[in-house]
C-alpha cells in the first residue's frame, strides 16, 4: 500500500471556510496524496501538502512546568510550544499524556527539549535563552549593568 496515491475525504461543515470554499461548495475529497506507511488496519500516514501541515499539531518545546493541586491530587503539567503556531497559542498539557505521545520531548538527546526562539518577553522583561538544564530552561534577564542569571 506504501507509495500508492489516494484521495482524502474531508467532511464539509456548514458555514466553515475550508480550502477556499464555504459550505456545500467545499470539496468532498482532496488529493491525490501519497501513502507513506500503514499505521493501523484501516489507517495510513499520508504525505500532506504544506497547506495542511497544521492538521496534526507537533510539539516543538516545553516552555514551562508546574504541578496543579486539586483536593488530594497533584497533576504535573507542562506548557507546550506547537509547530507553526505563535508562542501566545502555547497550551498547558498533562505531562503524562505528552510523555506517552511524544517521548522525545523528555529525552536529553532529543532536539525538542529546548525552545527554538530568541529572545522572549516575560512580564515586561526581555529574556534571552542561555542554556538548557534537566529541570527546565535557563534564561538570562537583561539588565542595565549586565546580565543576571535565573532559572525559570
């Protein structure tokens, strides 16, 4: 099945603009698209065109970590930067779920453990990326006298 060309069925939604057409006029199928590999019994991984690259979000970096406390439970969460999305659209995700889906985010050898952007503004201060650590990113706060370091 790998290497074959298939059409991808897309379901039109009333009032939603997709592929440049609205409602009934939007296409029912797009393609042909190449099958890269078989994922399941009836599921295949397809080579999507660049315009559809945001269909499946892909994490780029872990920006922050926190433990949310409920009555008797502690839930570890991470703030994730997504590929092709601005930093303002970063989301808080359950650490366990993300570790299961994207284990490369949590490895020391993975390229995704550090953010890929410079500089960053935090609470009105400009922060520059300095180095990565096992507990999270290290940032340098710009000051008039020089540079002071802090882990966040």
